[in-house]
C-alpha cells in the first residue's frame, strides 16, 4: 500500500495541474502534489491525512463525498472554489475520478486546474465588449457590422431607429430578413441591392453615399472595411440622418433668394454695426450703390435717434428682446428724405454675444401720405367731435402693439348713460344731443391728454387709458362717477344723470380690440344688472353666463313646443291626519344636450326674456287638465301653482286665468296660486286690485318662501292671502338649530293669529315633522313623504295612502 502511494506521489508531482489522491474508505488525502498545495495555500505534507470533506467549500462537493462514502458516486467534473487559510477563494475546474491499481485498493484522484486567470480574462473581455457596446449606443449614428459575406455581427439601437426595424427582426436572428427590410425601406430597392453587391465584391472598398428612404428620411452611409492582423474580416457601415441638414441647406438657398428679391431694404452688419451685406432694395431706398454701402456705419445710412451704440432705448430693446422697431427719416444720396420703418434684429453667437445685426427698412412714403389723408377725413363723431369707432380701433391697436413691445398694460372703459332713453323720449332728440355733448365734455375733462375718449353710438362711450393698470382704471372710473353725478343744466332745465362703467384690462381681459371692447361691455352690462350707477371689472364668467343664458333661452323655447317640459307633483299632507290634501305642480325639463336642467337655472332666464308668460300659461292649463282627470278618478286635491312676478304683473294675467277657468270643469277653489313676497311690494295698489280679483274668482292665494324676502305684516293684513309657506331654509336644521326653530314657530303663530294656514316645505325626516306638528303647523311637503313625481305615479301613491 505504501509503495502504491509513493508511486502515485512521484507520478502526480510532475503534473502541471494540482492533484489529490484520496483513499476510498475514510476519504483522507494520501498524496498531494505541489500545485495542489499552492492552490490550497498550504504545504503538501499539511494535506496528507486531511479528510477531503474538510476542504469542501461548495455544497456540491460536500454532497459528492457523502455519496462516495455511501457507495453511490464514482466521478465528478465541474467548476468549484477552494478556500485558502486567509479566506481567499480560488476558482478552479475540478475533476474527481476513481482509479484502480493492480493488487491494491482503488483510490480517488482529484484533479484541480486554476481558473483564476481565465476568469479574469473573460471578465476583462466582457468589460471590453460592454464598453464597445456603450460606445456604439452613445453615438448619434446608426452602426451596422457585418462579415465579408454580409452576415450581421451586430448593430446599435440608433441603426434600428433609423431603419424602423420591426420587433420581430430585433428579437430573432434573421440576417436575410434585415437586409430585405432595409432594401424595402429605400426609394429605389433595385439600385440599393446592386450597390450592396458592389460593396461585397470589394472587401477593401471605402465609400460614402446617400440613401433616400420611402418615408422622406435621407441617410448618409459611410462604408469602411474592418481589419484583423492586416486582413479584412468584415465591414462597418455607419448611417447618419441628414434630412434636416438638407432641408436647412434648401432653406438657406430660399433665404438667399428672398434676400435678393425682397422689396424691403435689408442690411446685415457685424457687431460694430458696420454693413457687411445689402440687398438691391437698399440701393433704391438709399440711392447708394451696394459697393458704397459695404463698410459704412448703419446709422450713417439710416439715421436713428442718436448713435446706435449710445441710444439707451434701442440698446435695451436689442439686449432684452433681441429686436427694435421704429420710424425714422431716411436721407437719400441726393439729399431728399423719406419716412421709413426701421427694424433691427440681433443675432447672437454660441456664447450669447452679438454676432450680427440685421436691419430691415421699409419705405413708408405711401403709408404716411395715406395716414395724413385719413386724418384729414372726418373720422370723428359729428355730434361731439370725439373720435369714432374707426379712430378708436386704430388707437387701441396701436396701444396693443406698444404694450406688447414694452410689456405694459392699458385699460378700456365702456360707459353707458343710465336712463338716457327717458330724456330722449320725453324732451326730444335735440335736447338729448345737447346732453351728450355735455357728457362728452365731462368725460374728456377727467382724462389725461394721452388717453382717448370715443363715442361709438347713442349714449355709449369707450375710453382708452394708456399704460393704466387696474388701480389707475378704478381711480378714473370713480372720478367719472363723481363728475357725472353733478347736476346738469341745459336750456334752463336742471336734472341729474348717472352712468354705468365696465372695465377691461389688457392683456388679462383680452389681447384683441374686439375682445377688450366686448368684455368691457359685458362688465358694464353686469353693473346695470346690479342696479346701475357704479363700475365693475370684467370677469371671465360674465361672457360664459351670457352665452349660457342665450343657449338656455333658445332651448327652453324649443322644449315647450316639442313637449320636453312636463309637470311633476309633490304631495302636500295634513300634519294631524297625515293624509294627502294637495299637490304642488313643479316644472321639470330634460334637454337632449344639457340633460336635466334645474328650475333654479331656467326660471330666471325665462323671466328675464319674457318667456315666463307663455310658460306660466301652459303650466296653468296643464294643472287644470290634470286636476280634471284626478277628480274623475275620485282624487280631489288642492293644486298649487307657482306664479312668477313677471307673469303676475302682466296685463292679461287675470283675464287669461278667467278664460282658463271657464274652459275647465275644475272648481277654482282647488287652485292655489303661490306668490313670492316681492310680488306684493311692487305697485301695491295695482297688486291689491289683482289679488282681490283672483280671490273673487275663488282661487286660493299663498305666500311662497315666507320670511326670505321683504317680509311685511302690512300686506298680510290688507291682501286676501289664505296660506303662508315656511321656506325649506328654515326647516332644514330644525329642531337642532334654535334660530330656525324660533323663526318657524314665529311664522306659525303669526299665520294663525291672522287666520291663515301654514305649510312647511323641505321636510325630510320624522324629527322635523314632529317638531312642526307640536308647533301647530297645518301642512307639510318634502322628501319624508315623496319628491315631486309624474302624475300617474302621484295618483297611485295617493290611492295607496288612502287605502291604509
């Protein structure tokens, strides 16, 4: 046995690989060569007798030797790691084989080959490949690398983008598919393929050519051979998108043509304002030949206000905005002078410093002459001598241009004389004209000389306040209101006038003439809505409100004719018996575009437009018809209908109601008209006569939303009222809110003291109902019982409640 081990020790010592000999019983190392000892970081004798399991680092080795001990494993070959005494890990390729000796037991030979250098080389190679890939991906050109036969060895992402390669060609290896796709993307596939064939036949060919793609992109292709050890091994293609460059070159050609053909004089100077180039129009404008212009200072050819280098306004404009524009007098070579419009544009270099200036000069001779002719014409208001709409438009347009250049603001005020029509109608137009002249004088006296007052028609004036912000506009508006409030005396007659003023600020409230005047007019209109004699600033919602009103009014008129408006009925119950004794008819409208439109939105618009008259008449007819149908079914109820103030005060309201009642079988006592408090305080005597006439017809009268308007005990005593309705705003928070509870009780007690019934609306829960019952309220309506529902559903509900 010892001879065998000694033999193997001699054999393995001469090997360049590390070798361990392991006896198969106790798995101890019986021989180890110098290379193996170095791999383990030990001396060879230290390894002799050491259990090989103690040297295992990875689970794979440990598991193998356990299998060997169990007689289930014979050999192993894979990469693994060794641990040296200092903890260093060494990567090795390890092979374990069982070797049989004649007349001796078999042993396991463990061959170890150091892989550290190979792994380091592979890592370095991977790093180089990654750096190469990063370099290829960082370039702005598309790169394609092929072998000598055109086989694709690699390409970068930019190449795929330029050629719009589909995902299938990016994820699968298909060299022929890539080449076919590229040919198909060119404008002339046949010529492209022929060119590729020529390149493949010449391995050393270096070439630059242009490729046009079908989608309009133009690529510049550079073809270079790839060498290894002096021999060509492949080819590198680089593709650069030159579409924009070609377009820029075309633009330069076009600009050159425009430069020469322009009717305006164009001069290009250096940063020192010395002329470097001039177009033919410069000769016509200045009288100097182009050769005479070159090298001259720009201000000598086109005199400006002061020297270009020292003029603060021009220098600041060029520095801040990059351009300047203004009018100047051009002195021609023959001594004559012509007006011209001069523009200067600064061109900066890559550092932001002036590289060139471009001067544009336009002959304004005809323009100035036309302007003078226009000014001589009567572009003023014939009555007041003020500028009219045309002149105002010019001045506002000029103000807009000035404000844009100077980044400033200005104000437009729209003034309308309050109740001026009454003066014209009562005292005549000649007297009205004298009033307008005095108004114009007062307005002009409130403004600065740089401001503009224009009369644009009738009693409407528009003011332009130059370089005025909101504070300046407000100050002027208050001064105008104060001046206009002073007494007028014309032809011995003393009287007072007021005005309403709307204000729009540039650019917040509009950047065009039309927008500014329109928005100032909208602001004035809203002032009149609030009661006149004041001023107001434009807000965006104003125009939206006007558009909404117009749209809703039009749709409302169509809806009535197309039967999109209907009545819904909300039950009114007796608080003590909890039975339905009446119903309030409520308008409901569903529009195809706007959907369900709230009465709170369309009723005010109907009142303002006067459409509430036919709408209210339709509602009364519909209530009478519905009441007849329910009476025929044994459902006898009081039907409440809301009457608008506009409808009530209409001259034919009472007569139309009389006609409706005559044509109906429904007793007048079943009709209850709900009136708002505002109706009762307007034209009291006339209102009293109408209410008495309605009471004489037998209809009942109720005050809707009592306590929310101009509550007065006087009209309750004088007018034939039958019922008060407590507004839901007082009911909503009872009994928790002490103030609302006190108001509700007060209304109930007041009504009962005047022998009036009381109904509460908006009752939504049982605690509210119990409070009202305890307080003595007679009736209620609200979601506690039911919302407003369609007539048939209402009838079924009444029949169901009556059967209980």
